[in-house]
C-alpha cells in the first residue's frame, strides 16, 4: 500500500477506534443534542469523572469533540455532527443482520 493511502486508512481507523466503546457512542449522541460538561456526562454514563474524562480525551484526540473552558468547567461539544450518519449506517447493518438471522431461524424450525 502506498504511504499516502496508508496514512489515510490509519487516520480513518483512529476515528473508528475512538468511537469503539459504548460510553463514547453515548457521549457522541448526547453531544449532538447539546454541549455538556464532564459532570453531566458522568451522571448519564454512570462512571466516575476520571473515566468519562478519559473517554472525552480519546474523542477529542480523534477530532470528534471540542472543548471550551468556562471558569472552572469545561464544556464539550460535537465537532462533526455528520458522524451520526455513520452511526446510522451501523444501525442499518444491525437491522440487516437481524433480518438475516430471523430468516435463518425460520428455515431451521
């Protein structure tokens, strides 16, 4: 694989890897609704603040979220709402898989 092509695929993989955790997917969906601080996200997820901060750091390093410090609080927002189209596509794959599995089960009964 050529270097520039490899770099492109590595960049894509970094973004997908950053999203590859249930809590991070929840964070992405919640930040699509509005910005949140760590405390709010901590309550939603049910983890401790340090774990949620680590998830936010991973998402920020991948370029998916941005932060804005206001006083003693840091508010996070979704940088690229179009990422939800990818998540929607993942939902379509899940639905297609369920339909396929139902068809297999019908054949086997």
